[in-house]
C-alpha cells in the first residue's frame, strides 16, 4: 500500500542539543505504526514536528502527507487534514464538561449560538464509539485519567481524524482498559484510519502494530515490518537502549523483618459524594525489607487508599487505624504522615509530584526543608550538596541540578520525585505507578532503587497497573476490587490468572472511578 505519510531527513535542533538527526518515517494508509525509543530519544519531538507544534521552518527535512509536500505552521493546519495528536499530557480543561471539551474551538453553532442539544447528542454518539457511558455534562475533573484519555480520542473522532497520533496512550490505564483502547485502534484500522502509537509497552505493540520504527538518540535505528517477520522484544530493547537487558527485573535476596506498617479497618468516602464509600475495611501490612504490591483494576480504590493514608490527601470521613512499628500514629495531615515516617510517590508526577518550573535542587529538598535549613533559613550549600548526592546516587541525567524539571525526560523526572521523598528519610515508601510512561532502561534503574531501599530495611508498598511488574518485583501482593482487599498472595502463589480470578470472583470488574 502507498504511504499516507512520509517524513524525510527530519533534523531538529534546540540550543546546544540536536533532538532529531536525519530521521525518516513512513506510514502506509490504514496501518498502526509504533514508534519505540527510550525517554529523550526524540519520539515526541518528531510528532510535534509532524503536527505543527514545531512549525515549518524550525526544522530541516520534508513532510509528505497524502502525496503532497506539507508546511504546517501550527496544529490547526495539520488538524484540517485529519492529523490529530493526543499528547501524553492530556489537553483537556478540567472545569469544563465533556461536551464543552469535545467541541472547544470546533463548536456546533449557528449564527454564533451553540446548539447544546445537538452538541450533547453528537457527544453521546462519539463517547459510545470509544466505549464511554458518561453523561456529556460530566466535568473532566470528575473523570479518572483513563476515561479522560478516551474523551481525547472521542474528540479526535469529532475532528474527522485520518491519522491519529497517540503518545503513550495506555501509560495511565490498567490492563483491561488498555486492551479496550488497543481494540479501539484495531477498529479504527478497519475503518481506514491510520495510527501512530508511541509506547513503552512492548507486549501491546506486539499485539497491534503493523510496523515499528525504533529511534535512539534522535536517529532512526531500525524499522521492522511486523507482517513479514516476527516481533522480537529482545531485538526492540537492544535497538532502543543499544544493549540487551538480560533480565527485566533485577534480582534481590529478600531479608524480611517485623511488621513496620499496618493499616486496620480503613474506610474512606468519595471526595465529591459523602454517601459513596470508596474504601471498605481495608487491612494491609508491610514488613521491614519487604516489597508489597497492590493489584486491581482502575477504580478498585488503590490510589484512594494510598492518598487517604498519606495525610488524608484524598477523601472525606476517613476512619481506621495506622500503626508504625506496632504503635498507632496520627496521619491526619500530610505533615503528620511525613513525621510518622510515611512517604507517597504520586502516580501524577507532573501535577502532584513536582513543581515543573523549579529546578531539580529545589524539588529534591521540598519535602524536608528542615534538613537543609538552620533557624528557618535555607543553607544553599547544604541544599546543593543534597541534590548533587541524589543526582549521583539515582543517576539523574541532567545538565546540572539547576536545570528545570520541566525539561527532563519522564524517567529522570520520576527519579527527582523519588529523591524528594528519599530525602525525607521515610520508613514506608508508597509508590503509585512508579514506572508509568518510562522506558525499559529507566524502569530497570527504578527497580534497582526499589530493591536497594528494601535491602536497607525500608518497607515498600507498590501500586501498579502492570501485572508483570508486580509479579517481577513484589514479595507479596494484595488484590483490591471495589474498595476492598479481596485476596492476598505470596510471590510464589501470584500469577496474572490468579489475580484476575480473585477480582472476578469478588464481584466482577468495576469500571467506576
């Protein structure tokens, strides 16, 4: 089939950095084309060139779309031709409804007056196409990240998409929602819509991709035609990182001690609706030197549990008991939770974990200002010393600790968040989706850090939507569904089948969030 898109010799330079160096990409009509590469390899930059975020004239090379040379000056130029990009950071307005977001700048109006009945009806139709049952009037802020992703895709359909670009589309989704999204892409393919998918999840790429382009350090390394040769994950990893990763999960000799953290009879109600109970008598414990996982589908209550334990940063009418080292502790505020020895690494590092406009140094010291100050005055030399120490210890790749965190790759941003909480010297570290949106090389480094913390005698509680990650890293796994703990398994007992069986037996699959 003929290419719908060709990008030839694309070179893009930022001050002091060549982000793309003579990259070539060809996508045929009606195919799903995957782009793989480590964080910082240039994948998102290439898509921003294609969609007009970086306009014609700011890069070298040629874009040909539907057999014509194109010079996109902005996003609306590319959107007019049906090229729609959905960024990893979703571009939705939280305080507007689904309908308002869907037709923002593309309103259904006659003589300047919006036809709300028509807009809601069209919105309902588009939501049905992506499998969402939400009311069109629902505010975006009241949807989980996974559902927001589907709203973005419905919005793309509203713009008559012909080439859909998805940047890490399943990074925020659990397995069943990821599968539904991939099924949606296959359905689009049957309708003749082409897709470009940037993803670190190689098993998902293997499932849907017709071809794969691997980018490393801003250059095209290889293009694989999945229709004519089998997909080898090892080969893709080798092309991505320039070396083979013999084992995805570093080994650890577990030395497990006494119970360090325990939550008993933990209950919590929804932050918007005091009549909706989100957590029901949750009981969890973690021992010294142990990595414990919490598995479950989206809406099971895992993040809500973590956040409510961490200083009631989620929910209302929170009740129950938290013990550290066998003694009850007060976790009624974030400061008190930190003082009790608890740290929480959020799943949403961009909005809740970091101050993106601040430098690395200031982000690292945020949760423990008393550790770098005397008499209420920050000791700049000490702050710098601490940041340099974590930069070396966690291998944060940056030009200096004065670099803004905004300009770091996802993996390095995650290391800054980890550094911030490690500097608070917690006994219990709660990790919520610690490797979301991170490439395989950086994942291995994060796993190694987790293992080192366990070896130092810390207790680690890990929430992940990637079951292989939980199975590869945890000594014990709790399974949550509909706000309850429905199973507990040792590493030896745990498998993807056993976890899913526990969820289904406990009352089925819950899609609420």
